[in-house]
C-alpha cells in the first residue's frame, strides 16, 4: 500500500469513529422516548464498526449489551453492580451479564509501589 492510501484509510476510520460516537449520542437522546430507536442506532454503529474495522471506544462498548446488542442505560435497561475487582453489568433485556475488571485505587497504589 502506498503512503497516500494508508493516510486515506486512517482518515476514513477517523470518520467512522466519529459517526459511531454520533450514533451513540443519538441513541442517548432517543432513549427516553423511544428505546427501540436507540437499539437501532447501536446496531448501525456496530455495522459501521465492522465495515471499517474500527474498534469501539471502550466507554461506548460498555453502553451496549455484548449478547443482544441493545443499548444499555444503567438504572433503566441495565443493572450495574460493583464487586471486589470487577463491575458486573446485567442487561435487563436478555438478563445476561458482562464483567469488566477494574482496580480500586488502593489495589492500584499497592501494585504501583511494587513495580517502583
Ligand atoms: Zn442483552
């Protein structure tokens, strides 16, 4: 691939990410009145992601169900619980769970000190 094409490709991907972010914004706006439309926006965002092979920004990844792809709003379409080392997000549509590890500040400090 020539240098020029490579550059073009990354521009297209930038644009794709922007479109994905925009779709999530729309999903957020619609959720109150029309949650089904939010799911549709998420679906479209996913399609763009696959089409241009871009990664979803991690904050957006957490806003959709890994299993049924619906748009997740904590307290409304999802239940979020903190465990010791991870967060569980339960999708209230398909009742499946997703887990995301996190580190409490204390654990992180201890580990940082170990490395130092
Ligand atoms: Zn689900």
